[in-house]
């Protein structure tokens, strides 16, 4: 074959390749892309470009197409089969990503669509890299029938196998209904955006038909409802750009996989021996007076030189009586669980126990130390909590703390009564180090309730029961309204000056970083439901 002819053939092949690539990159029809824009939504490819470091995205399975032929699908060509898959970098770290394309047949899931995502998850697990899924889909492609449902099942299976091996993060940036919600639910963190994101098992039309109730998509499963009411979504952001930036920020605290040890990638420059002489002023001596635990977190953990918030909070609108967030301690990524006295006094209830236990298990799976800031009056009383299963939900926290083998450090700020003392990771549940501030009260119950029970017979016989009760409350406080008996009995490692809390936490953390704990061999435990 003449050289010129050879070159021409190769040039035509390359031109054909380029044409095919460009056609796929155009995604759905022009009017579909325009509709996406009018809704204020980015396209699947724009989302990837905004999330990843510039120029790092490598697409996989670009030419995948739907194999279904029923109901005219043999005449429809769906670009990339409505999902863009590949890998790239975030702050220089490799991640795998898929982004559903709503402009192509509504981003619906087919057999090929599912296989692209499943292959991506398999590659991420092998490579030890985080998975990011961007969901914007009309659900299963009806024309694919059972093959589409099978595709969802295969995704659920892989989400489950990947759990605890690599972080899985989902952004729902459009509709997500029916069985489609369960892949996000099996991932570690879900983000949504107000005004464009919806997640529910059955939509408003079904609710109306079955229950006769009128409700909008936003009320039923919008970003705010899915976080504040359902506790499904860890963050509901105001825009797609804000959402994608939050995902980048979250990843900064996480390892790429469970193969990595305690993460320590970023040093904000805060001194490990920094003393804070005014932190004690935040906490009222009266155990019934509220204060904002966020202020304690801001002061104890590494402070940023750029003035930005030094913690990343999860579920900030759900179960607000407990705080779960990531921060840094001398550069180490740590998970923080803290009672919030500003919200129903920081009690433990069904939702807060669920919120905390899942966070504990995530941290343990990925070798992230857990720091517990305790100021808890007990478990929420009442028939609603009892009938709702506070016993089994509360047991989840006990199980999660006991199961966790990462460094666990507990500091009681002001009080811990009854079972909630144990529920916030006491020495008995495996805390490596337990500190107390001098304000700490550790007891079976609060002074007023305890005195009225212990001295009930004396109070019944007393001429002035109220006066005697106050004397007995004072007596009980003298004995238990301090941390020293607990320290004498070795339930507490040290009572510390609040000003020295930060350096003491750092020393305790770094002492436990390389600890090894063995658990009895078993297939798996049975976590309370």
C-alpha cells in the first residue's frame, strides 16, 4: 500500500474517532440541554469539570450504548448511555466518578448504564480510590424491563461490597425516586441542592392516589426535608457549585481507602501546645444553662490561618442535639462527636443515636480517631421515644463505640448522667483516654432526682421536707458533682485545666495512633436495628 494512501486511511480513522467522541460529548439533544440550563442545572460533564482538578478527567466506556430494542429503543441512540464515567483528581488525589446525564433520555438507567457504574466501582475498590456518584435520573428505563431492575441490584451489591473499603460520596442533583434512592442510601455521604434535588421512594402523585394527601416534591423529598426531617442527607447546599465544593472539602479529611493509616495530609499551622485561658469562660458552671458546643470545637481543634471554619459538620439540621463533624488535631484528621446543650439540653434520643453510631462506624472503618466532647443529661424520656425504640437505637451507639478500634478519646465538659455516661464512650466502652474538666458531674442521675429517691423515707417523715431535700441535694452534689471519685476509681485518666485541653488531647491522640486491638474472630456482629 502506498505511503500516501496509508496516511489517508489513518487520517480518516482518526477523524472518525474524533467525530464520534464529539458527538458523544454533545450529550442529549440541544433542546434537552437547554431545558437543563433553564432549570438552573449544570450538565453531567460540567459537573465533573467543576468538581475535579482542571484537565485531570479521563473518561471510560464513552462509547457504551443501550442494547435494549423494545418499544422502539432500537431506533434511539443514547449518548454514553446517559452516564459519564471515568476518573480524575481532587487536590491531586485520584477519585473515580460517574455523572448521570438527564439530557439523554432523562438519565434513565439501563443494563449498559448500570454496567458502566458497576465497572467503575470495581476499579475504584481495586485501586483504593474514593467513589463519587452524581445522580440526576428519571429512574429505571422502563423499556429495559427487568434488565434495568437487575442493573440496580448489581449496583446495590457493589455499593455494599465497597462499603468500608473506599469512601463513597453521592450528590443528588435532580430527581431520585423509587429503587434509585437505594444506591445513594448505601453510600457513605449524600449531598443535595435546594430547589433542584428530590429523593423519595414514592412521589407526590402516588401519595395523592394512595393517601389522598396533597404534597409537593420539595415538601416530600426536597433537600431540606431529606436532611432535617428524614436524616438521609448529610448536607443540603444552596447551589451546585457550593455542593461540589463541599464534596472537595469533605474529601480533604478522608483517606483514599481503608488501607491508609490515620490521615494526616494538611497542617494549618496551629501550634500543638497552644493554651487557651478563656475557653473555660464559654461553659456556665450551672449544669442547666445552655452554651454552644461549636464554640468549644472552634477553640480546641486546629485553627485555620485563612479564617475559614475549622470543622466540616455533617447533618447540621438533623438531630441537632448531637454534633458530628470532621476537624484536625495537630494536622491529624479526627471525627468529633459532641453533645449540644443548645438543643434539647444535648440529650440522647433516637435520631441522635442513629446519627452518632453511623458516624462512629465510618470513622472506625477508615482509621479516623474519634474525639468525644461530653455534656449529656441522659436519654430523652417519654412514650414516643420508648415506643419508637430508644432502647435499640441507643444500643447502636454502645455497639459502635465498643466495636471501634481506632483511637477514642473522651473529655467530659460538664456532666454525664446514667446510661448516657456510658453511651458517650466511657472507659468501659474502650476509650483510650478519658479527661474531665473540673466542672464535671458523673453520676447515675442528676442531684435533684437522686436525692429524692435515696432519701425518700427521710423526706416522708421530715417536718420540713423541702428544706431537708435541699440539704440532701447539696450532700449528693458534694459527693458526685465533681470528677474526683471517678478519677480515684480509675474511670477517669486525669482531671485537667480547661486551658490545657488542646495540648493534652494531642498528646493522648498521638500516644494512641499506632495502637493495636484484637477482637474475637467472627464473620460479623449483629448490630441493633
